[in-house]
């Protein structure tokens, strides 16, 4: 019996060895491998880089794990990724295999790991990127990568390539970036403020959704390293299909009420959410009422508490609608930090058509309505509801 178990153990080890050798062969057949990580904007930057490379004529495949996991083919068409159970980083092996067997010249792949050790394994064992990208580093997933923002930086830097290039638009923690790049013998490529400011409003006008200049500047710098001209790169980025959770604006006239809905659900850390809230208020100062919709997840009480502590310090809204699951943590925290409870609509368990009716009741003659908190669950459902109402109007 012991002999049989030992033989099975040896056979399993041999098969795993063969499988990993096949994976390394697949990796080596793809000359350009770009591993995208960061707190916010990973899916957007993955799509932007892939679009720029495709437009340049490089046979490029991409994979995102944002709102909905997607495989993006060399012609720009995309398909949902089947998951038999919970997300697992082993999925990346399947993506590499598919890209290799379809003649990929480049693979742009979003990091799907959160746990620090798994982020490092994803890079060093699974992707072995020629070019790494870290969009930014912010205080998020502190329950896994924290407890401090510096710990988040250290975790994200686990995807720094060996003997490659690391691109980032992160302005802080530059010394930490340099130290890790030196250790892994990679070249650090920083996107500075001047490069971001060179992204003109006319460049941004080509997008059908709300994109961030930092993301575009970062994608431009990465694509330029492959000899892609700026105008070609931008043209490819404009053509790229946005992530389902990408920030978008939808205007509708509902029986004389002028409603502007902004889907900001995907920005679920306090810093990013405050930025887009401020940006929305600056872009649309004419709205009579300002309504913030916060979508909560029952499995993220730490994030609800973190956001609840931050929101009372932002430019105030006239009304706050709390939706999703487990919102009592957020409600208790936001009230404890000084927000007037009479401004809050408690909408846990409320269907999206009823939430829409609540928005109409509160909107007055015109309203700016922004969703933040989380795109999961009802977040995407409500964003799609507003988009569909806009199409009907």
C-alpha cells in the first residue's frame, strides 16, 4: 500500500513537472508579456495598452479581471471567461496557453491575485513578464495587504518583473519602487506630471466613456517603448471596448427632470471615489441636486467602514442612498462621523427600479447622481438600468 502511494506521488510530481515545462514553452513563445497590477485602473490600462499594440499591428491578446472577467482577442472581440467556481490564479495558465496556441505576439494580462504571496507567485512563476505595470498604490484591501498603505505598496511590487521593465504612474513611494527594481534587475519607467499634462482634452474627447489622463499617459508610455507612435496608440485606445464597470455618464430627461447619472461604482477605495466625486461636481456645477448612491458588499465590512469614515469629509451631497448588502456597517459609521441621518435613504434589499424611483423623488428639476462603493451585485445592475433608460429616452 505504501509503495502504491509513493508511486502515485512520484507520478503526480512528474506530471506537474511536465505541465509546468509546457507552460514555460507557452510563455517563451509570446515575446511580449505585460503584467498589469495596481489598486485602481488595472482593467482600463490593460485594455488601453492592448488597443494601442493592436493598432500598431502587433498580434495582441489581453485578459481582464475587472467587473466581469474577459478574454480579448487579437481582433478586439472579447469573450467571457468561464469559471467553474471561485476565482483562482491557476486560471492564468489557461489564458497563457490559449494566447500561445493562437500565435500571440503580445499578451497583456491583469493581475488577479490579492494576497501578497500569490501576487509574487503570479509574476515569478506564471507570467514572467517582460514589462510590468503598476497603475497606482492606494489604501485598499487592507484586510489582506495591509494594515498600512505601505504594506499595499510592498504587495503590489511583488509583480515587478525580473530583468525587465516596470512602468508606473504612482508619484509616491518611488524609493520603494527603485529598490525592488534594483533587486530584480529591472528598469523603472516613471510617468511624471508633465507626461500626464501632455494628454490634452482633445485626446480624451475620443473616448466614449470617462477615462483618466493618468491611465492614458501610462498606456502611452508603455506603447511608446514598443515604437508605437502617439497618434496610432491613441487611435487604438479610442477603439478599445471599455470595461463594463468603466466610469460613464448617462443623461436623461424624465418628465421634465434633467438627470445625469455617473457610474463610478468601480472606484471603491475612498481616495479614488473622492477624486471622481470632485471631478463630477467640477464638470457639472449646474445641477440643482446632488445625489450619491453607495453600493455596499456584505463580505467587505472593512471597506464599508473605511468609506463611511471618509464620506462625511467630502463635498456634501443633498441626499445619500445606501444600497446593496450589509449596509448597516456603512450607515452606522457614516452617521458616527457626522453625516445627518435625515439625508440618508436606507435601500438595502430594494430593487433597482425602486431605487430609480427614489432618485426621481429626490432629484428636483435637475440632479447629478453618482454611484460609488462597489460595482458588484446591484452596482452594475443599476448602472445598466440608467443606461437602458437613457437609450429609451
